C-alpha cells in the first residue's frame, strides 16, 4: 500500500462518522507523521506497516470522537454506501404494521380452519358412528 492509498482509505472510512474538521485534522496528522518518519530514514512501506489498517484507525477515532456530530453538509457515506435509517419510524406506523400483521395471520388461520374443519367433522362423525355400533353390538 502506498501513502496516498492509505490516506484515501482513512478519509473514506472517517467520512460520515466524525466531523469534517476531525477528518481533515486526522489526514493532516497522518500525512505529516508518514513524511516525518520517511525523513528519519524509514521506508514508506515500513511506516505504513507500523501504522496498520487505516480502517481500524478510523474505527478507533470514530469511537473516541463519538460525541462529535458529523458535518450535516457533508455526504453521509461509509465505505461507499449511503447510510439508511431503517428504524426511524413513528409509533403509529408500528401500531398499523402490528394490526395489519395480526389481521393477516388471523385470516390465514381461519382459511386453514375452513379447509380442515369439514374433514375433521367427517372423521368425528365416522368415529362416533363406529363407536356407537361397537357399543350397541356388545
């Protein structure tokens, strides 16, 4: 991995998770750190290997800077996918969903009963007649 690729992955992993100022400060810090270590005589590959995975660094930064809110003007992207808020549903919608589900389940149960009930009635009637004749014969 090269320095620019490292910084791009770090930036992409931070976008939408922390404030834009934090992203800028972090990228600047790591770019300066890498350049300083290279000037000290280390190779670029060695410095990047010591730093590790940029996504793990971003995760740690996001967890420690968790109280900061991302810049609302910034696109909310994470790993190339737009964030979606699935559970941001009002209470009345959950109630409607529950009622619709209950009605559907009840209608399926009643439909199955209307199919099975005539068969069960015939089985019970035949069983009753057989028992009646057995008792009558004894």
